């Protein structure tokens, strides 16, 4: 439920702070006064596209802050997304600068516009003045019925995508059989060539290292032998004996001067390291020998590697990966050549889609009749007495992403007429009334299915009652008031009959301050409210007749809910 909305430097609003409670609230005012400003601001806070023109002229930026009761269903999402969910209030904020740049916040933390829009799905349901247009669009009609049926159509759509992909693969295989056979033969030959080599995944660097050793074996042995002789050979001048003589010379005198002790330790360490080096060099020499046969074997294998690498224009170290890649490609070609297998895959995918589509279709048929009955009942109150509303489900032959049938709304405008497609038989006024009937009906159904612990949803009707008048307007007001018992309802309206039924009445007016035209929104009560309803009736708000008529409308409205909203004065 919307608790409050705060605006600063938004369009022609300088500052505004409005607080709301549950119930039915209306916004009225002269044409062009800016009645939809609150709705536009709220949509911006909920992630709508930001543009520079929303910043009041002369201001650096516009700020919109909306506070809602936190729906329980959103707590987990907030935690996962890293937003604070410890409070019972959900605070959404949007800042738009004069260049059109914007920043969003959820409970004080930075948020993207996409995240704001995701949150909006749990908070607000807006019905605009052109809501009737959606009643003639197949996708919109289908989505409305699916919502009432409580079905998730995404698994069906995924299954359809799988079936379509399998069908495309089968069709491609059928038209490319000759090409596939040639490609398969080529791949088999190439794989056979590499299979003869049987390249190991890490073999090439190991071959290089071993070849390097064998190719320089004589030089390695000569170098190791010379080093061994220099360290501990038969020559009295080798390094080990020199260090030994140095140690002997110092050991005789080191006790007379402690400063020689560190030098003595260094020489002792050098002697031990020289002994280790001599042992290692001698062991290396004993194990190292010339192996011309192995070197020739390595030459041949490396030559085979390089030959295939040049042929297939790949570095030698990639031959093992290339072989694996070709084997995968050959398997795919084998599968593509298996038309029977592909046909079975298509059949399985279609069966999976049909199972999902059948479940959706069952739910649609179950929901269609109750929806039609409820809308028909609402039509009787909206100047279409004797009219009838139907939801037609027309079966289709070929699989479609949306299911087994198309959905169409049919309407009979009066008793005795046969229902026909809504867009072909309804006038503009009838379309508006039907849109209102459907909006109210679906909203009531949505609230009836909500958990009792959830906060009431916020439903907004932005001049959806356009084209309605007379006694029908009385019915519209009563319907919205009735809806306000289970949900928070906010309506922008030009109908005095609707305004008279509201629990709270806000008036939007323009005023000039310091040469600037600003929009102001304030609640009206008592005589001020009577005067506003009198103005909406089209008479002089000071006329006794108009005032009496307005007073009669207000008194006739049944007040069964608490006052819906109150406004705080701007600072």
C-alpha cells in the first residue's frame, strides 16, 4: 500500500508531500491543472524512463520519494539483492537532473531502473485512460486471462522453443544430407590422420624438453664433467681442497680472535655445499649417456607433429584439442544424419510442449467462464443492461508459443444480440466502460486471491472513466468505492459522481508564484469539497442550485471506509 509521496521540483510542482491510507481517493481539477502529475511522479519512482523535461524550470534536479508498506513477498528479494529489509516500510527514491540523468534508490541504497521496475510489479497496478486498446490486442487479452487463471506460461514457452529448435535441426538435416555426408567423410579422414599420431594433451612440451636434452647430451656431459673435476677432481687445486686448506689455516688461529668465527662458519658451509655439488654432478654423469636411437625416434615423431600442424594450420600444441574438436563435430554430423533420431527428438519436444500447453489450456478454460460472468455483472451497472461478455478460446492446429488456443473477448451490447468480437461491435464509449468493468473485475479477483497477511495493493485509475456519464457515472463511483474496501484505490477523474463517492478528495490547481506557474495539490473537505463537486457538475460553484446538487451527491454516497488520505502542507 502507498503510504506517502513526496515531490520536489517536479514538472510544475515546487514541493509536495502527500500521505495516504487505505480506501478510495480521487484527484480532480480543471483541465490542464496537472491532475496526472502524481501518477507520472509515482511511475518515475517505480522505474519509468527519466527525461530532463520532468525537472521544474530553473531547478537543478527533480526528486521523487514514494513510501510503501513492505509486501512480505518482497522481503526475500530485497535480501538477495542486497537492500535493507529490516523495516516494515519500503522507500523508493528517484533523482533526475536537468540533463536527463537519473539515480534510483531502494531503502537508501543505489538501485537500477530495472530493479525499481521489478519492485513495482508487487506494489502498483495502473489502468490508463486508453486501457480499452489492450482489449483488442491478442497478447494483452491472453495475458489478462492467464493472470486470472493463475498460470505461469514460461515453461510452455521454453518447451515451444525446444520444439522449434529441434524442428529446425531436422529440417536442416533433411536439406543437407549430401553436404553432411561429404563433410562427414572429410572429418573421418582427418581424424584418421591425427589418430595415427595419437597426440597426447601435454605431449608436445615433453617431446621438446627430451629432444633438447638428447640433442645436447655430449655438451651436457662435458660441462658436468669439467664442473665435477673443478669441484673435487684429482687435481690438488680443486675447489674442495682449496676450501679445506683455508679451513685448516683458520681453525689453528680462530680461538685467539672471536671475530674470525663467522668466516669459519661460512667456509664450513661452503665445504658442505661443494661436497653436495660433487655428489650430484657425479650421479648426473653416471646416469647420462648418448642415445642416438632415442634421438632419432624423437626427431621422427616431432617431424610428424610439425607436418600435421602445418597441414591443418594449427600450432603443434593444439593438435590434441583439434582432434577432440573434430570428434565432437563428427558426432554432431552422425546425429544430423540420423533422421529417425531427429524425428523422434522433434516428437518428444512436441509432446513436452503439448503437456505444458494442455495444463495452461485447462486453467484458461476453467477461468474463462467465471471471468465472463463477473464482467457481465459489472456491465449491467455501467449502462449496458442486458449485455453479455464472453471469453472465446479458439483452438489452433500448429504449436504456438502461447498455447493451444487464441483468446478473444466477445461482447453483446444489449439483450437479444449475439456476442461478437469486441473491437468490431463496441463504440468508443462502450469500450471505455468495458475496460472499466474488466479492470474493476480483475482487480477484485486479484485481491480475493491475495494472502490475508499482505498489504492491500494500490490500484490507480487514470481517467479510465472517460466517455462515461449520467447514471452510469454513479455506478462507476460505487464500483470504485466497493473496490476501495479491499484495496487502496486512487483515481484521476472528471466525473462528479465518482468524486462524490471518494473517501478522500484531492484537488489539483495551478497558481502563480513570483512569476512562475506552479501546480498545487491539497485535500478538500466540507464546503470546499462541495464547491469542487459543484464545479465538476458544470455549474457555478457559488450557485445555490449547483451546491445543493453537489451536496446531494455527496450525501447519497455511502461512507463505509475511513478517510483515505491526508496532505501535509509544503514547507
